[in-house]
C-alpha cells in the first residue's frame, strides 16, 4: 500500500511540475513566469514535506525553510522590478 502511495505522489507532483515548467517556458509575461516559478517552488516544498511524512523524519526541514525564503524574496524582488518598470513607462 505504501509503494502505491509513493508512486501516486510522485506521479502527481511530476505532472504538476511539468505543467509548471511549460508555463515558465511559454509564459507571455514576466508575471506569468514569476507565478509559475512560485508554484514550482511550492511543489518542491510539498514534495519534500511528503517525503518527510513518508519516511518519518525531519532532516530536510532546514531545506524547506530555505526554499520558502527564496520563494518569498524572489517574489518580492520581481514585484518591485515590475512596479518600478511600470512607473517608468507611465512617466
């Protein structure tokens, strides 16, 4: 039963990651790509969390925190870049 669950989890995360990478590649704007990269980081966090739950350990918890921080700081920096660029266009 556990093997079936692991295969199902890997398949769901794999398909979601492929669709997200596709959105990063074809995204028409920088904001579409930024949202897709946030989704990809969230998928990574969920996959690591699922791996921790299945194997009953917390060794990868620092990795989860670092990935979450990178996602937040990346989103803020992209938002500031787009806001600055839009304010320069409006002038």
